[in-house]
C-alpha cells in the first residue's frame, strides 16, 4: 500500500530544513571562529604572568590583555605562529618604558619585560642603576611594595614579612625609576647582586634592550640569550604586543573541584588596572 504523498513531502521538507539548519549553524561557527582569530591576531590577545620578574607592577597569577597592533604584525601575531605574514608589516618601534610581550630569541616562549634601550642607545648598569646614553637615570625613593604571600607568589628570602591592612605581606624596597622623557615606574631592589654592574652596550638597529622591574630576579637583556634564561638584545621582529590592562588575577589557591575558591582566590583589587 502506497504511503500518503503529503507525509512523504512533509518528511522531505523536514529533512531539507534540518540540512539547512545544520548548514546555517556550521556557517555561524565558522564565521565566529574567523572573528575570534582576527581579533586575537590583530587586536587583543590574553597573556599570563608566570613569574615575579615584573614585580611590583605585575604579579605571578595576573592575566592581561596585550594590544597586538602598536608594533606591527608578523607570524608571531598569529596563533601557532602560522607563516602567513612575510617579515613584519606596519612595523613601529616601541617607546622606552613600554611593557612588551615578545618571543624568546632562542626557545620561542612568551616573555614580558620593560623596554629600556632603543636602537643607538648606550645602556650600562652601575650599582643597580641604569646609565642611559652616559647619564644615570633619576631615582626617587618610593613606598615599599606590599605583596601578600600566596601559593604562586611566595616571599623572596630578602623581603621582609610585615603586617598590613590585609594581613601579613611581603615588603619590598622600591625606587621610582625616571626616564629622560619623564615617564616613571617602580622597580624593586633586593640588594647587591652580580647583575648590578654591566658594561655599556650599544643597542644595534632592529633590537631593543629590556629589563624586568624586579631587577634582582629577572633574566633579561643583561644576560646572554639562552633557552629558559636571558634574552640578550631582543630583535624587534619578535615583538608580539604591548601590555595594556589586567583582566584577571588569582593568588593560585583556587581548586577546580571547589568552585567557591575561584572567587576567594581572585585579587579583585588588581582587575581592570591599566598598564
């Protein structure tokens, strides 16, 4: 016995609609992925702070957004470093004092440091102070940095443990380093170290001299480029972006199986800080 033609047509229409729905959904997902790819590659991308080398401005456990356009674009701007951009396009040089994210010249991992010297600059270290083009930068005493000890940011042995309004905190001696342009930022001095004195170097074209703000706990341009260690004079072609804002910060005490700790571990006062 033949089926009802109306039922057959209804089933065909339903199958056709299902096909159109899945096709529309797949198209939407593809467009969304493309938008995210373009945004992450050319506008903003997230980065995390894995160490204390940029204390007191950035803490281990901070998550920030980096602007991708200020220094131009290269294959390092793209996810998985896809070789789709030849060289570096729309290139622009960073300014002294910028906090930059770049690829380590040897192992390719993401590093974050502050720009101190540009091409043609002479950079020297004397007793822990920067001498730029023959002139020592200005230094001003600043209030100590207080950082609460946590799983991801323990107290350095040379820090003092003090009482603060939030409880016990690690106290670090801080100086305000002032660039010739008047731009300033806090740096930590943990005391005499082997990196406090370095002979003058001239930054060649296409390179930058970078340092961590936690001067005695940073592998930076004072040290030869080695995997997992110093970065030497960083090629500008390896710049990825400029740090702009802290979008999240955690002290490392959260546990996935305890959702309430996601909130108790958050450093709410740091979220939204513009860099």
